[in-house]
């Protein structure tokens, strides 16, 4: 039985904890740390039989803990990762590892010295049933050689301008998931990127120095193409689709809705809107990513998403940010 | 070049004429007869180079006419068919040949004496792209042995009670197309029928002695099952679907709409309603049925829908009418 | 905190237990009884902190238990229900309560004497996201007055002839869920039923005195119609669809698949087959039905599916069985 | 009755002629000219009652001809347009008017001098039922302010390298339709364009100096974005889709197939591939564009696609070609 420590008991920390409790028979959440933990969360954590602490170092320093899930604020991810690796813990680190490449590289270096440790980064969408089915179609050869990857990713509602300003920008905060999806679906590296950005949703986001809409085109290592379209606001909910086109065909996913019922009447034939909230849309993927991380630790098999994936997505994000600023295509890395 | 005479220049007579003009290179409409022809229709007919007459016997008696399309009122179909056969014309007869079995049999007898003549009955839906694709799937073996045929057939708006009363009833007037569809899709005969009728749309239809809604179940010659659901009114248009379920799978069609565009917004994801009017929905099938009839004449090959099909559908309709009255299952024929 | 006892630790007993553990914060499984419990199941139960017993009477007689879930073999449902009611327990009883109407009525009588007790029967499909969305459309008035309910229900693979013979027959074993669905979707009672049965899948099922295919038509209390088509074998998986047609439109559901990905290639455009196994297809509904039962107990609100629903479905099943034998329509009850 | 002359009796010339014969009551094809006319085509033309000539000047110089359809080889379009305008004919010119901007401008100048003449360019896809339904949704305000236009356009099979070399390149030959579609759907001008081209289908096309795959991003006059993805080869047929995303929602079209039948079986649930050939896919649009051109002439109303549209698409194509060569974004015009 693996002993897991949860660092950060906010929304995503709770989701992961609950996934382990509900679905994982080989691991147990034995400690939860959060400096701002509420009474309610404390009671919930203790109800699960976990020790509760304000200081995550209580987890890092606990020799009984085998693995940690780093769910704290983004700016602490790389530091806590380094401390956890130093303490010999397996690490599940929420994305991004860091926005700074040097600090991500420090984590990669630390891992080289401890090859027995598993480290994964939380690109949960790779575990989504639809995107995985597309990837499986690619791997199976059903669509031939990959020629084009398309990702549509639209948030239901825009963040505040303050959030946008502090988030590292749309490409580091939002598109980073889509960059990883392009790498995942194609199995290739992104070589160059061109961004056509726009401010169409909220001028305040523009005033804060960020964008709220973009089309991002990419050249992949095989010569294949990729394109992402993003918007920070979507009137019909959370729009999350992908398509891979290849020499023998294409695999494409649609959105998920709460039901597939269609109501036909004088107004037309109306189906439900896509699931609105990312925790609804991707709930199953969050559970699967934690399950597969723990499986990798227990069975000493490769993690599904390694630290390199965390670096690669950030490097693309940096190039995209630069392209948006310069209006020119930019090579990655 | 086949010379065609059109008997009856109402809506469907015009549709067939236009199909020949537009799509058929091997035939020419040389005469059109209608006792109630309007000036406008007369001008249209003459514009096509056709002789116009008030008396259909001018067509029957014209030795230059090779084939006639009988598009006159239903109660004249069998009589004119007999006259046309006697005059040595090939016949395309709109459905039904007659509501009276003896009179249909008289036509079949007349045809036996003239095996060189082609005779077809206008079950146009057999020529519809969707239903034909289902039939092709059945014939190809793709769905294995047929076990169940399902037909959904709902009119956009109910007829007047007067029409209902004089039409021979819903099973002879409306369901007769669906009975033929069951025979077509399955390639089997209907052995018995049970009707669960209802008056849900317009009480006046009930007062006129007819029904406006029904579920009809059938046993087919192989032991397979069939079911039709009918309504005389459908809020979202003309609902025309079919499904055949077999030992190896199923083939099912959806409705056709004017476009496949989906508009997603706060209200949901809305596609267009099905095409509302039977002439829109089945326009292509009307053209194909006439083309294939003329091909059969020109090439001396079997007609796609023979007179026997006209008899069979009426026999099922008679059994269905009786079942609706008695509340009991009824054997066909 | 409600204390729950699980009677019967087979497949469905485990599913319900796990649902409570994973999703219900207001209840705890404190005891599990099964005369044939395996070592593995025993270890699992004890791991959940439940007392394990071979004798369900240990649960019935335990004053600390507030509610029981009866997941034992079907022939014990009514007897254990009566004992549990006598002991003052709330009861979640798997379907059917009994195949014998007198014994179901005994349970209803016992409940009349204890109006403070909640009793529900496990028609889980009412809690399915798709069917519930149809029901919501009906209740909202979006489709007007109900005129026709259609249910398609096809199992992926047939049972053995032995099972068929001992199950009470297809109408009591399989169609009973669909009868309940007709009642649920329409909000009406079934007044009469006509069955067109067939043996198309496995002759041995016929030799055992049962059927493997059927079309069932029904007249509902408002005069509306209903139709169910069943097959014991479906080449493409578990086919579970419904449609309600009304005066203002229709609401229809499609099957659920593991993903919505479509692979387009030389073969066509291919989506995944429906989920094959009922526990996959209906897993979410099993969780919701247990949650809502416990909510009803905790909040003293009406249960979503009452004992009367268990009786009604059996009465329709009995009428259907008789119709299949006689070939005639049969009034229900 | 408008007298029409057809210049060029190749594939598209025949399609337009047939559309006029079949669907247009206000016009008559009275002359057809083609220097390479076959005996078969000559017989067909004469069968329609048209004068046949080898020299298109016979049409230009015929005072009885009101309008001409220029369906000759692309390099003759602007010259014949100028001659027809000079002769006072209304002109339907197949796309492109020319690949040279000066020569297009010469046509625009000539038209300024004869404002009574109608001139249209054959961007037939604007008349397609699906794309028009999207445009209607935009115009109606149903999706709010346009933020992104997406066009997917994939040919079923690549041209020869020789064709590619002489066609003006993929952006002038193929994408030009999609550029017009972006302008049509958005109602905006394209301000700048960036092309990410690739040679993924046929290296010979690359050796001929052209590309066979591309992602093209555009900035529109309102600040909105657009993206086109092209491939010269698509294993599942002719892929022609569009989507417009706006502040209030999105409108998206799917492909058209010969039927909507889905065959479900062990292999999955398979629908038909999109229509393979552009004449099948766009047949209805070809008829509608000719009808609406003739309506504009007859009623003296604006043509649906004016000469300016022909220029605009070429200017975007030129910018795209330059972007593909330089790897940089390029301003249009």
C-alpha cells in the first residue's frame, strides 16, 4: 500500500484525493498539507484518515510517505518538486512545473540523479476518453501518417484581467494544455510556431498585456502541421475538440454533454450544450491520471506523462508568447 | 425515343413530367391530358412541346404513345390502367392501383395476357437514397438475417376530416406507403398484422370514422417482426425514418434537412428540422422512380415495383383496417 | 449518519456498496451478509469497515442498521422485504419485488402499516442521464401532450436457455425494465398490451418455452400509445434507446459509447459501438439511484420509485406473457 | 426570355447549360461555342436547340445574345470578359477572372463604364445549402459578433505535378475558393495572411514548386481571425466543412453524403463517406448560382458575387503565395 501525501488542499488537491479514495486500491492518502486549510477541509481530510498539517514540509520530511501530489499554487511547483525528489518521493506535479525553463531543467537534472523516482506532470487531458481514442487511432495506424493535428479549445467564461496578467499569459496558462495535446496526439515535437492573436472578448485583458483569442499554427518534427484555435469565452460552454488528419483518414472527437437527448420541435432539433465546467468535462480524466501515476509507481513502469513533457509544453508556450508579440513565426527551444 | 403520355396534370403529374424533361434522355412527354387543366398548366405543357387534351382517351387512343403515367384521381387508376393495357401501353400507375382487391386483380389478369407490357406502381419511397441504402445493406448481408423492420412515418400536418373520411382511412391512405416499405426493406411478405390505433390529433378525424395515430405490428413470412408508428401531425415536420435490425447488426436512417448546420448557443446545439413537405423530402425519389420505369421499358428489364406490390400493400391495408376495428390481430390476404 | 446493511454480496450488491462508499457522505455500509461470500469479497467488505455475516438475519436483527439493500437472489426479495419492514428498516429492494402479485401485495400491505418507512425498487434506468433528460422534457411541457413512447432494448448476448426458462420469461426478466420505462417516461399507466413475440436468436430458448424477440404495443391511460422492441442479442452491443413523441415535438436518446470519436477512412465514417455491458452503460445510474434512496431516507422525502412501481411493472409483464401465449391483446391488472 | 451564350462546352459549361435548361424558366441557351467541341457535345447542344460554333466571337458578336457564361480555359477569362462587356453582354465568368491583378482591374474598369451590365464570378460554394445556412446564421445575429471563421477544404485526390505547376499554385487554384468563403461567411475583408505550407502528399508537387498541404491563418478587417486547412488528398473523400464562432455561439456544417444511413455491427457504427466528387457535392450550388445570376439580370438587382469578390480572392491568394515562400505574414493588397 502506497502512502500518498497531498500538498495543497484546494480544488484540484481535493479532486485527486477523492480519486485515490474512490478508485485506487493500492494507495492511501495518509497526509494532507495546506497553509490555508479551512475547518471544513480539515474535517474532510481527517474523515479520510489523513494527518493534516499547515506545513508541506511535514509531508516532505515524513519517511512513511512514498509519493506526493503537488497541488499548491503554480509558483511553488518546481521548488517543492526539488525538495520532494531530494527526499526520495515519487512526484505527481500539477502543471506547469514552472514558467521558467531553468527551474524546470533543475527538476529534470534532479530526476536524472534519482532514476528510481517517478515524476509526472498533470496534463490530465491525455487521459480523457475522447482524446485517448484519437491517440489510439493514430497509434493503430488507422489513419496512416499524421499530416495535421487540430485542437479547438474554448473556455466557457473569461478570467479576470488580473488573473490574465498574473497567469503568464494565455499561451502559458490555457494553450499550454493544447500544446501538450498536439504533442500527445501526434507523438511528435513542435518545431516552430506562429500565433495570430486577438483581443475580442474583453478589452481589459488586452490592457493587462494579454490576449483572449488566438489561432496558433505549428510545424511538427515530421513536417506535419498543427493548428489550435482558442477563445477565453464560449457562449455554449466548454468547447474541447480535436481532430487528427492523416494519409489514410481522420479521427475526430466532439464535445461531451450531460445527455445525448435531442428535442425536436418547432424550434429545430436541439441537443444539450457541452458540459460547462472543466471539472465535469474532465472528471474521469483526473481520476485516470492519478490511477495511472500510482500504477506506474507500484509496478515500476514508465509514467504516462514525464517531466520532459512539462518542459516541452512550456518551451512551446514561450515561443508562442514571443510570436504573439513579434508577429513572426518562432522556432521552439 | 419513348413517347410518354401524362394522364392527370395535377401536382404529381407535373412532378413526373418535369423529371422526364430534366433527367431522361430516352423519353419525351408528347401528350398531357386533364379534364380540369388550367390555362397556366396548359401553357406550361405546350411549352414543353406536348399536345394538351381534356380527354385522357386521346392519349390511350394515340398509337404514337408508348407509355402512360396515370396521375389522375385515385378512383380512376384501375379503370385507366385497364384501358391503357388494352391499348398496349406500358403503365406507370400512381398508388394505389385501387382500394378494391377485385379491381386490382383485374389489372393483374390483364397484365398476364400482355407479358410484353411493363406496369409499375408509384411507391416512390423505394427510390429514396436513405431507404435504398438500408435495403442495399440488407441485400449485401451486412446486417445478417432480418429480424425486425421499423418504420416511423409522421406527416407534418393532418388532413381535414373530410379527406380522412374519403381516403379509405389512414391505413389505406398513409400507412400503405409504410407497408410497402416493410416489404421492400425486408424482401418478405407480411403474414399478419395487429393495429393499436388512436385518435390523438383531431377528434373530427375520429368522428369521421378514421384514426390519426397508430402503432402497427406485423409478422413477416420468415418469422421476423415489423413495426410502424404513424401520426398525422408532427410539430417538427415530416418524420420519415427506418431501421432494419438483423442477426449481424442494424441499418438505420435519419431524417433529411435543408442543411446539416448546427447552431450552438445559450439555447443548446440546434440543427434544422426535417424537410417539411413530401415533395421536398422525396423529390429525388420521384425523379429516380420515373427514370427507372423508363429504363425498364427501354431495356425490357423488370420494373422495380410491380403490380403485385400494389396488391400486397392494399391487402395489408385491408387487414390493418380490420384489426383497428376489431382490436384483434388479422391474417393478411 | 445512516447505517446500511447489504444483503447479498454478488455483483449488484458490490456495485451498490461501492456507490455508497464513493459518493454518499450521509450513510455508511456497516454490515454485509451473504451465505456464499468468498474470501476475496469478505476481505473487501472488511476493508470497508463492514461487519460480515453469512446470515442476513444478523442484519435484520441489528437495531443499529437503519436501512437495508436487498441484493439477494430474486426469489428471496419479497420475503426479506417483509422481514426488514417488520424490523423497521428502510428498504432498497432490487427488482423484481416478486413475480407473484399476491406476494408483492403483501409487501405493499406491510408498508401501509409503517408509513414512516421508505421502500424503493431498483429500476435503475430511471436514473440514467439520457432517460431522465427525456422525462424532464416531458415534464417541462417541451414536447406537449404525450402521444407515443418508444423503447428499444436489446441485450448484447442471449442468456442460456436454462436461465430463460427459470427467469420468468423474457417479459418478466428483460422487458420489465422497459415496462417501467414506459410508465416513467409517460407518467401514465399501461391499460392493455399486445405482444408479437418471436424466436429468432436461439431455438433452445423457444424449446424452453420462452421467446428471444418481441414487439410489444401498449395503450396508456390517457389514450396514448407505447411500443417496445426487444431482442436478446445485438451484434453491436447493448442497444438502449427511447423516444417520446408528443403534440409539440419529440425527445429521443441515442446510445452511449466509450468515446464519441469518429474515424473516417476508406471504409466510411465509423463511431464506436454502444457500451456493451450493462454495468458500464448504467454505472452512473446505479450510483444515482442509491444516492437518491438514501437522500429520501435522510430527508424524509418520497422515494423516486415506490413499491407500486414494482407491482405495476409485474402486472404488465403478466399481461404481456399472456398476450404472447394467446396471440391476443390483454388488459393489464 | 433571356438569350444565353455558353463559351466553353467542357464539364462546367455543360453543367451550367443543363442547369438553365432544367431550372430556369426566364432564360434560354441559344448558342454554344467551343473550339474543341466533340461530335457528342455538338449533338447534345443542338438537341437543346442551341446554335453551335467553334468560335466564341460568334456569340460575342451576336446581338440577340443577352448574357454569356464564360466557361473556357482560365487564361482566357479576363480577355473574353472584356470583349463581352464591350459587346454589352452580361457576364457570368468562371473563377478566377485572372491570376494577374492588372487584368482583373481592367475588367473592373470596363464594368465601371457600363453600370447597366451584370458581372458575376463563379464562386459556386456561396450557393451551397450548408454554407449559406451558416452565412444566414451570421447575418441573423444568432451567433453574435464574428470572432473566428474556420474552413476545412480537402480534395479527394491530388492533381498531377504538371497541373499543380501550371495552376498558379495551390493558393490560387484551390484555396482561392476558401478565401472567398472566409469573406462570404464573415462579410469582412482579409487584412493579412500567414501560411504554414507543407508537402506531405506527393513530393513531385513539391518538386514542381508547389505545396499540397497548408494551414492558412488570417486577420480580418474587424480584428476577427480566420483559419483554413487544406490538403490535396483525403482518404475518405471530399472534405468540405466550415464553422463560424462568435460572441453568442457558433454555426458549423458537416459533410454531405449520399445517404445518412448508419450501419451498426461488430465493426462499429459506420456512416457513408462524404460525397467524393465536387460535381456531386456542389451540383445544387451550381444550379443555384446560375439561377441567381439570371434572376439578377432579369430583375436588374445586384449579383450575389460581384467582380470585386473575384479580385479580393486573388489578392489574398497572392499574399498567401508570398507568405508560403517567405515564411512570414503578408498584408493583403
